C-alpha cells in the first residue's frame, strides 16, 4: 500500500502494472512448448490437406476416365 500511495496510484493499478511486467523463464518455456505444438499441428494439417488434394485429383482422373469410356461406348452403339 505504501508503494501505491508513494506513486499516487490505486492499488489495483499498481498490481495490474506489476502483473503485466512479470515474465518468468517458466512462462517462456511454456510458451515455447505451446508454439512447438502449434507448429507441429499446423504441419500435420498441411500434410493432411496435401494428401486429400492428391486423393481428390486421382479421383477426378478416375471419373474422367470412366466418363470418357462411357462416351466411347455410346458412340460405338450409335454408330
């Protein structure tokens, strides 16, 4: 309380400033671990998206091939 009075600040403001300026090595380590986990998750998500796009591309090619075969059969039957 004396420090707050000396600085002419409400106690809550003094506490807010103290909390905002507090940084510990443990907090930095936790944030680093969180960042690493987020990066790993983003990498996995990117790989999953790439796999899905490759599957879709292969599927589209199979469908196009089947449609082309169907058109050839239709032409032969009509001709």
